[in-house]
């Protein structure tokens, strides 16, 4: 970190991805045998790969040889696979007829979850084909290992104004996060009396056999769970437990959505780093283990959502869940298992339920190319593996892709090695065509694979998986490789999209990107392409801060305040829907620092710069930080109206979004509808209350109550007199329930209008707004 003039240290952002590299030899082809044809089920590509690879070789007795440990360890870097066992297992997400749950249990498959039509199971890899043969299972997908999509910000979106004017601080709402854990000791998550604001913790990553948290509730009976009363007992000095956030991501994210800013230190004032919904009820589902590694019981986003839905019903609260994580393994069209779970839980007619997702941080990383090919046409896409020292062992030097295209098209995909030294002068290749399954070849340039086993998917579209790796000994050689797409029979337009979903070369795990031309669209990570999720991009609200040692810190490349964050992933989805829908602050965001992460962060000079003066908050960036701002805004809105569904929340928020010179005048796939405006969204909600007109014979009126109101006042006036300053006169005062009856008859040809206010602690709500959006004064209030 070099210092600039004036002593301000420069800092690069942490939202990007690690890189990747390569070497080579010459010729020698070794064919990889395809396994026996697996059962024809609706299963994702990786599940077919696990089932197919299980039978690639046979031992002396003719039985299939298990997948090797090194190959399973490779899969465990992006799939919920445990290679260690015994036996090796994988976590599977199922869509099924609920009538088969008992049959699965009888077969020895433990099934988790209570959402109708969805379940999860941890399955020995050698039993996957057996599970796939069970009638009533509609779809199977290996759970993905998602990436975490890593003060000024809350005021920048008007959240403090909304809270001050309308008292929308998340009261009566459950804010959930599926993440790396949370520091449950931190004062940001505790009430003034020291008790916890956290209603529930669930740790998927470990097992509890005794003591606090040892009895997870069915049908979620694995991992460790901790209730509000157990957390309070531990905080008061009673029996404690281990629930940590060594990464620090989850604590930071939950602090943005719902921290109250009470935590502080080093003589600094409290209340500086306040989250958007500072009085919300909180719940954390921990799916990432503290130590990175294989875990078949972890990473189950869908089951985490199911648990939060169950707890919200138990508590009788509306909820909004934050997902600051994602993957690019899948169709990018809403067909992923977690996306289907989101759409089953939330959406039109499902009141008080919403999920918010970070768009991702892949802008500029070169992971996506696309094209259109005609029958008989050919397109070439290239990538260049630089000089590198191969990592020891196998499945450590790998580049892997997934290509998606329409189900009515037929194509051939080929991988071609460089013809330059050290690969040799003769070009080696592997090709696979639509419907032909697995093709693999071992060469001195590396192992080349093209596979469409299991295609088409449940969405009707087709896919290829392609990979170059070191599994047969030779590491992928350096130089420029070609990914070739040929149109065999094109009947649906010939469009295709290819994403790099894994790339790692050498000990440095260098990532290799596509060469130009690169497609800079369709980079929203899964499950952000769900229909009913709100997907959030990031913009800049901070250029610098003062660190714990009193030094001024700024970014190396000074971002412009208000501009789009340089990492924020753009849309649209592969099926053409605009994403993200909205943007929020995501660069230079100060929020809660986990006590479990703090020692490592403070000891690292590069990370210590990110800890602010109070020592208990720190600054990071990413769309991970943008999403919880919108999560908090949704909680504010649900405070006023807990019956809003996910689409209504999204519509109100996007209608209020701010547009400026950065966003442009129209909605687009970088900014969505613009920058989130909490105050505008809350006022849109209030303005959205429909006008009431009495019939001549009298009518009983009712409305949705709010936990922020103890009583209600009703104002009535003549519609003919309604104007910008006349709001009628007090008609009913101090109503204890949201209803009243008016038996009076209006003047013939006219009608009555009614305005309703809530009252709590002697404070009455508003009657209306001026043309500039500011509140109108109440000149003749019911309440004295």
C-alpha cells in the first residue's frame, strides 16, 4: 500500500475475483471411456457428471471403481460434496411429489425441509443413480457452493429520514440472512438492556450431539440451532455455545440491513454506523464453514430459505431475506433449484414474504461470451493460459465452462489446444454434438472434455459442459486455446451463452478469462435471475475513511461518488428479463465487524486499514453490501404494511428509485430503475392507500392495521371541497381497531372522503403531502 501526497493510503477494492495460469507438451492421445448410460431423469449437469463418473472405470472383479478423492475434492470447490466420508456424499436439492418422502426415508435417504414440492438430502455418491430411479422425483440438483459477493450509505438512500418521519425501523418484521454466520455478541445486534435482537440462529456447517443447540427442529434436524432465550442466557453469563463468523461477511451484511449502531469503542460515539432497519427482528442461517473446504451438509440456500419461512410463521411476522452470494453454474434464467425455491415461497398473493439478492461482482472479469450461429456456421472463442507452474496432484489446474442454448437447436462444441510451443505443432481437439453425451481425451496438452449428458434441462433448453484439466497427468499447456461452436441444425435462432464457472491454475490459483470480444451482459449471478427475487446492483457513496490508527484511507482508483461500482454485475437474464431492478450503496460501506474475524483483520496490515476508528466496524465493498440496503428498505415498508408481497414491494421501491446523470433517464440492465430511495418508497406506500367514498345508505370501512399505531383517527369531508389544504374535520377519534361505520348521508350528487391517521405514544401520523412531497401540516388535529 503506497502512500499518496498528504499521507492518504491507497487501497484496492476487495470485490473482484482471484486470478488463474498454464504449461504444455506435445501429442499422445488417451481416450476417456464414457460410463454406462445413466437413467434419463431431470437432473442438473453436475449431478449427471457425478453419476457418470462413478462408473468410468472398473476393478478386477468388474465392479465400478469409485470416483477418486482428488476428483471429488475438485468438485467440492463448487459443489456441496464431501469426498472424505466414509462414504463420500453430496447434498442434493429435490423437486418431488410429496407422497414419495416416506418411501425415500424407508430406503435410507434422510430428507430435510417442509416446503411443499421441495426437499434436500445428503446422499452417498454411489447411491445417486438409485435415488434418480425413484418414481415421483421430478428434478435433482447438486447444491452449489456459492461465492460471497463481497454510516454514509444509510443516509444516502434516505433510510434515516424514513425512520425519523414515519418511525419505520423494522419493528414487527423478521430480517433474515443466509451467510457466513454472525457475531451474536456484538452490541449492534442487542437491545439497550443488553438482550439480543436475534430470534434464531441455525448453523448448517456442524453437528451438535449435546448441550445448547443440540436439538434442531424437524424437519430441519441437522446442524445446530440456538433460540432467542438461549442466546440471552449465554449473554447473561449462562451456558454458552459456539456460533462464529470467522469470515466476517455475514456480520457486516446483517449490520447493514438491521444493525442499530450501538457498538463502539476507542472513545468514539455510538450511533454512527446504523443499519437501515435498526429495530427489526433478526435471524441468521449459517451455510459457510469457518474453514474453507469440502462440506456436503453446508451451502443449502434453499433449505435456509425454508427455515426462515417456517420461523416467520412461528413468530407471526412478515419477513425479508438477504442473499449476498451467488454462482454462475446454471442457466441464468430462473430454472435453478434455489431460484425455484424463491419463486415457490414468494411472489404475487404471498403476503409478507420477500427475498433480496446481490447482483454479483463479475463486471470486467471476462467470464462470459455469447454468439449466434446459423446452420453450417462456425464461431470461435479464445482464451489464453499464461506461463505457470502446475500445482502438484490432479484436478488442480482446471478451466471449466457451461454453455446454454435453445432446445430446438443442434450444435457441436469443440475444444482445440494451441499449435504453438510447448503444445506442439499438431492441433489436438475433442468434440461433442447435441445428444451424444460424454467425450473426453487425454493429451500431452492436458485432458479435454465436452459433455452434454442430461441435456435438455428441465427448462427445455440444452447445455454443454466443457473442461480442460490435469486429471490424466499432463497439465493444460500455456498458449491460446479455442472454444469452437458449430451450427448443425438451427431452428430456434442459434443463440448460445458460455460462462466460465471455475478457473484455477498453479499454486496462485490464477484465473483465466476469455479473450476479446467478451460479452459484458448477463453477469447477474444465480439465484439472482429468479422471477420473484429483487436483484440489486451497487453504486459508490464513499471514497475514503479514517482507519483505526487515525490514518486517512482512500481507494487506489478514486471512484466518483454516485457512479456505478466498477464490479457491479449487469443483466439481463438469459431469457431477456431486466436485472438488476435497482441499485444501492455498495462501495466503501462501513458496518459491523465480527469479533471472530477481528484478530486476523487487525493483524493483517492490508486489512487493518479497513477498520474504522471505533475498532468494531470496518469498510468493505461489493454488491453483497448493496443488497442489504434494499433488504432493510423492504423491512421498513413491511413495518407499515405487513401484507405486501414481493412484487408489490419491488414495484413500490422501483417506482420511487432516483434517476440522475449516472443512471440515465430510462431503466436499464446496469442500474435497473435507478438508485433506491427509502423515503420515497415509504411515501409511495403511504400515498398508495386508496380513497374511500361513502354510499348514500352508509358504509362500514376497514383497512390494514399497523403495529406502529395504538389507535386511529378518522377525518371526513365533502368531496366537492377537497383541495390541497382542506382535509376535512375530525370524524372519529381514538379507534382501537381499524374499522368504522358512517350512517350519515352525503349531499345528493356529492360524497364523503375519509383520511385515516395512526396514533402511537401521543404522536399522530400525516394527512397528506405538498406538491414537493413534504408532509402537509394538520391544522385541526383530532388529537390535542
